[in-house]
């Protein structure tokens, strides 16, 4: 079945269009996760175990879906979580996502493994920008990335803390996925059956990891799996002292991405972090772990008054956003929900994804009988297993 962007009304529609347009190894890199992918599936299905309890006759003609996150006012409570390798999925990559996020007045998260430089992204958009920091063994690289983010005017920094080693992403093992893509008979066949993607990848500007290219060869032309990159180049000795030091050096809003326990959330408060992203890396690291929505109320009950709490992962519907915020989240972020869209159609695709979610959030707020997100409370939720 040939799909068109105009007929993409939800995340799954965009996912199927991305699958149609991408070579198999590239699509499965976005779509896959660790081991049996149990946690990946649960990230979304966990929302199904909780029901919303609406109020009526509330006068909801005018609503306000703005939130303030890490010092920036966002026009909607959902933002684009940082994801790597974006020009591998569409030749515009981060440029497309930055422009779409700017249009919707929300954060754009940029990965350390970005394929467009922080300087270029900083110059092209006025919307809030979050830099996602991987802590490398190469301390010179760490210092350079920090200064690059400051010079580019990024508003906040998120240290990813759940990639101390690479998860076992078995789909990538089966497809032979690497970055840059390794040319084999199997991969060449997949590229040949997706000529539009192949033309854009091989003929347009050379693929590179813009912030790494001057420091490690894997930043440009040596093929490596993401798991190999995490295990080989990130610093496995990273600890809370390192996080506190990075927070002090950054001196702007600072976030820890990958917090899943109350104990770690409390430590984040202690080191002076502005926010935490409750995240399991999209189920791509520790399979069998809890999901962000499973943990969000427990964490917000413990530290919600002391630090901003962002639910990251599994979000597919506007009602998912409302459930997270009723449970205490400050805001919500997601990766696959816009990566599928980027792969499907570039900037128009990401705009479609954000437009769909914006409409769903607005509609759900009205049906819940709230005119501001602050009116969402835990007593509007019912958990089926409790």
C-alpha cells in the first residue's frame, strides 16, 4: 500500500510511511530496541493501564497549553527529545526538526551525535534548544562540546546517564546496521530498492557526526554500531561527582536524562540539577526495566516540588501527554514520534507529527474539562491494577 503524508493522522501512520521510504537497516535502527524489546513495547502500552476521568460543563472555549521548562516558555507541553544520526533518516536531518520545533514554539533536543553542527543549529532558530551531552573518555572532546553549546546559544544541557554501556540491539545485529552504513551485498540491495533515499545519502553533502569529526575517526568515515560507540568511547567511570562538575561548568539549566529511580531523582536535586528526564532510552538499553509512565508518579511524589520532572518515551497520543502531566510531570518529550515523521517527509513530516499531537492535546484538554494544564491532577487518573 502506497502511503502519503496527507493521510498520516497519527504516529503509527508516520511509522508506516517511514518504513516505506527507508532501507530496512535504517528503519529498524529507529524502530528497534534492546533484546526482546519488552520495555520498548511497554513504554507505550503502560499508558493503557491508566484511565482518564473527565469533568464537564467547564467552559473550555479558550485553553492554554503552554508550560515553562528549564527556564523557557513552550507553546505546547511536548518537545522533541534529542536523537542521533538524523541526516541518515532524511537529508535535511536536524535542520528540518529545528525549523518544525521553531514553528510550534517548543524545545528541540540536539544529540552529541548530531549530523549538523551546534553552531549552524544555533544560528538558524530562535526556539528553545537543549543539547544532549554524552560524557566521553576524551575530556578534551567533552570540554569542546560544552563550549560549542554555549557559543551556539543553547538554553539547557541534558547529560545522558543511561548509556554507560551499549544495549544489545538485536535488530541491528541482524540487519548489520552501522553508522555510516557499511556497504555489503545485502545493504546495497536494500539501498537499490529505495533509490530516493540512496540518491540523497550518497549524492548530497557527506554524512558526518559534526561535533565528533575532529576528535575521533568514528565521527566521519569509519563504520561502527551505536552499541560499539557507547561501549568504546563513553566514560564508564562517570559518577555523581562528574555530573555535579558538569552542572557547575554549564551554569545554565541542567538536566539529567535517564533517571528512573526515586533515589537517583533525589541525588539530582542534591547536585543542583534543574530537571530530570524520566527515561529508559526508548527501551534501547536495559530491556526488562520499568517504563517512564510506570515511574512518573512515584518520582513526582518524591521530588516534584524540588525539580522539574519530564517524562521521556513511549508517547504516541495527546492523551498520553495529559496522563503524564496529571501524574505530576512538568512536560513530556519523545523521539520516535518525530523521527518516523522526519524519515517519512523531512520538515513537512515533522510539522505533521507536531500538528497531530498539538491537536490531540487541545482536544483532550477540552474533553477533560480543563483550560490549563495546571488543572490536571492525580485524582483524574484511575489505574486498572490498583
